[in-house]
C-alpha cells in the first residue's frame, strides 16, 4: 500500500473533501498497515483524514457493536464535520 500511495499521490492531491475511514483490523484485503500508510500520505498532503481501525472486526463490520460505532462516526462527520468527539 505504501508504494501505491506514493504512486497515486497526484490523485490524492485532488481530494478536497474530508475523508472518513472505518476499517476492520481482521480484514485481509486492507490491512492496518495499508490504513496507516494511506493516512500518513493524506496527512503529508495536508488533507483532512480521520481513520479508525476496529481491531476485532473483519471486512464489512459483521459485528453489531462495530456497525453501531461506524454509524455513529459517519453521522457525527456528516453533522459536525468531525468524526471524533
């Protein structure tokens, strides 16, 4: 992912919206390292990004507590512009 972030830096420069990321720590498609690399690249570009990794969740947040947490973060971002309280 780190190499992909470097290669796609010009594409990331064109993002002007706040980015909210919710990921499962057990997801095998997008690893926590991938999330951290993307977040670091966005921050280095001065882009607003808020990433959270739910350590016990897999892909698609198959557990109700994780779904509820991502729903709260999404609504908070939509209503206030910030995902974290």
